[in-house]
C-alpha cells in the first residue's frame, strides 16, 4: 500500500495569505479535501493522511514529522500564492533531491497546469526550488504547489468551487500517475431482476457533504437515480 501525505497549508491561528474575502487556509483545505475524495473514489492500493482534518494550528516541522513518522511515500503541500502576481508554480527543495522528487514535481506540475488552463489562460510560473522547511525536513519525494494568487485577478477563479474541485482532482491524478495506482472498476447501474429484487451499488463515501452532492448531481445527469444517506 502506497502512503500519501497531504499537507493543507497554514491553518488555525495562521490564516496564510488573506485578500478579496478569501483565506489561504480555507482554500488549501478545500483543494486537499477534493484530492482526497477523488483518490478514494477512483483508485486502489494506497492509504492517505492529511496534516490537519479541520482548522488546527501546526508548525512546519510538525507537518514534516507527521509524514516522516508515518513513513509516507510522497508528500504534497498545497498553498495559495500572494504578491499580486498571476499563475501557477511548484517547488522542491533547493538542496540535494532525488530523481523521484524531480519526477513527482514534473508529473504534478503538468497535470495541475493543464487542468487550470481549462478555465482560462493561466501563466506557468515554472518548476522552482526553495529552502522551505516542509521540503527540507521530509524524507520522501516532496512537492509544494502554489495555486494562483489570492490578491490578484486570480481570485476570481479561487472563488469558483468548480475550479477548486478541478485543481484538487488534478493533484490526485498527478499522485496516482506518479505512484502507478490502479483505477477502480466503474460501478454498474442498479439492475432489476425477474424475481423483483433490486440491487443497488454505493458509489461514494465522503466526509464533506458538498462532495456527495456533486457526485449525486453527476449521476443524475447520466440517468442514474442518486440519493445521499
């Protein structure tokens, strides 16, 4: 079983960047939750953990230690940029890093950027290196993503729930590609049998009701009856 550790940037007493009615800690929570749910729904052969389930305050070293102690295979820290710029960029540690770390950055960067560009002309700010604690102190391939700017016109997209969902799912697909995770078989619709019995198939389980509602809507559009229990 591959172990995936998601770090939701900031949290608790540290809101991160704040602008345009948005807080970085809330956006990173949403993106990671979408990533976690997408992996759960579509892939097998992994376990995943998050640095914070809600709005807890954690130090950078605590986040790295959680991943190290668990023996994670990959570490992804999700952030929102600030400084009135525009676009997407990703980071790995600026010291000695493995070829696996570079490969993880390449896969994630490409998957996320191509997904973002479905929503508009997103600037590619590049694959970068920096002396960030969560990258320096983790013992596995680790990447930090900066998903647009909270204090520029990018904020319009960051207020779009569909965009946040797509970005979260892009993170998940990138991880799945890097780790070579197997895809789950697609659920079959309910079948009516001659003896009058009706067999139903559960297609999702979520910690966030909004994600359940989104999947239910998708199923309804495809002609399947969908209920949330």
